[in-house]
C-alpha cells in the first residue's frame, strides 16, 4: 500500500494568495493575518520535511487504522442492475469518520509549531470529537466552542469530548449554534494567538485552511486510486461523495483531478426539497445561491435578496451549513466536478437500503452520496464502475433515524 499520506500539488490552485479562481482568499480581521502567515509558512516547512510525513504516516497506520479498505457492494450492484459499486470505507477509521485525518494532521502541525493549546469550534460535535481525540493522543490542551443549543442536541458528543479531556465551552450568544461558536473561537484566536492553534474542521475558512485540509484528507483518494485499480482492474468512471464543507469530497477527488475520464460528483443536502427553501443546497438552488463571504472565505453562500445568510436545514448535521469550500466552487466553475442534491427522505431511504443490502450502516451525511448512487447506477451499463466515499458510520445518527423511521421498521 501507499506511503503517501499527504498529497500536495497536482493542481495550480490555490495561487499564492490562496485563491481558487475567483474563490477562496482571506477575509479576516487584520489582526489574524500574521497568524495565517505563520501557519502557512510552518505548514509549508512541515510538508517539505520527511520527518513530518513519517510521523503522520506512522500515526495514520497505527492509530487511525489506515489504509481503510475499499469494499465491493455486490448485492447492491446486482439489485440496482447497472454499474458496479465500490465503497471507500472511511467509516472504518478511528472515531468512525474521515474527520480524524485532518484533525490529526493539524494537531501534529500545532505540536511542531510549539503550540500547546488547541481551539476548535463544532456544530454537531463530530469535529470537536476528532479534535479532542487527536489532542488527547498528542498531549495537547483542547478547548471546543459549541453553541448551547447544539450542546443540548448533541449530548453524547459533549460527553465524548469531556471524557477525552477537552473543555467544552458553551456559547450563549446569537442563535447559540455553530456560527456563534465560530465567532467565539475566532475571538479566542485573536486574543491568544501566540500559544494557540485554531484547528479548523472542513475545507473552508481563510487560506491556508482549505488547502491544508484538502492535503490532509487527500490520503482517501491516494489509497482509493490504488485499491480500485487492484479490485476493478481500472479507474472508476464516476466518484461520488457528499459535500458539507467539502473535506471528504475533496479528499477523494484530489488524486483523480488529472484523470479527465473520471467523473466527479458532489452531493449536497436538499433537506425537505429544493422548492421548500429548507435545505443546504448551496449550488443546486439558484434562488439562494450567491457568491459571498462566510467564515473568512469567498464561495457560494445561501443568501436572501438582501444578502442575509439563510438558515439551512438538513437531516444530517454535517451537511447543514450555509457555505461550501472554495475549491468545490472552482471545480464546478470549470465543470471538472458536478454537484447535485439528495433530500432528507432520499438519504433516509438510502440509509436503510445500504444497511439491508450490505450490512453497512452509513452516516446520514454519507447516505446522501448513497442516494445519488441509487439514482445513477441503474442508468449505467454493467461494465461501468462507481466509487463512493463512505465518509462515516451511522451509529451517531441512530437517535435521529429511530425518530424518523420509528415503527416503520
Ligand atoms: C462532518 C461530516 C461530513 C461533512 O463534512 P465535509 O467536510 O463535507 O466532509 C460528512 N460526513 C461525515 C460522516 C461527517 O462527520
């Protein structure tokens, strides 16, 4: 198997200023610029240092459990009657999702920079848990900002973070959810920048975060590219991944960027349906899809006619966000990647189908990608190959699914 755990380069984006075409950049208060400059230069030094690669690779193998396998979904492929379906199993990584790849990479970088204090913000708690995990293992202090409403909704994750020694700081301002937690984390960073590392959870935020997160997640595609060739005898025709901020999708897309015959498909959350207005389809709903700035980066942001950020909805917390990573906006503008959406109902149906047909209970986020496979595979000939990134496992979503499906099982 490969020893490449951080794939840099391959493309000419971002440019020196952190732009992916017209997307990306750094839209932050002046006071944060020196911290971003320091982060960028230390990151570049780290990835030029074989020791950093070696330590990261060692932990990915012995702690995270990489490489994660690729599984052939024989029964699902037969039932759908079209393309052959393969899953990249990020659900089998330690903590049950891909987020650990990035959390571990950034925490190692923090340690290398001599920053003992990690701060993170979290909505549903998945990124908080990944940050707390990596911090515990490396002996770093971890503070996670979380809206009080989210803390109430996500008690098990709050408990997990505390168990691993993290301090969870409830945020009581604004709507007491993710965007308020982000504001608090930013405020903390400005105040404590000398000893503090801001560990950002998706391919979002000001440069260099989208690039760094992509590189730390690129291991997904690097592994999958070798594995699918071994198993299917060739590259896939289509790759499908769900898109919240965009980290698992960019992580699997990256290694295939230059393979022009490989079609890249991202799936957003269509919530109650695009017409309902209650969704998180930043690309797919032209009524609310506007260029804007959120959390320090320029990309598509769901906004009303007055430029106000629209409240999003998805059954899956990880896809429930008003903006999307700038590199996805760029890939879409070049028609290198295409984006579609799946509703809550379609994701729930896919959640059941994958559980029944393959014995894999997917995260509700990942179930959006599975929903797209269920639509697409039957339209493709049997000799075609689809590779799906299964970003996480569904144990965390059982309460939601029990509420939704209830007695219908
Ligand atoms: C957080 C999360 C996502 C969405 O985040 P991306 O950055 O878009 O990958 C998807 N799947 C799972 C399992 C998650 O925890």
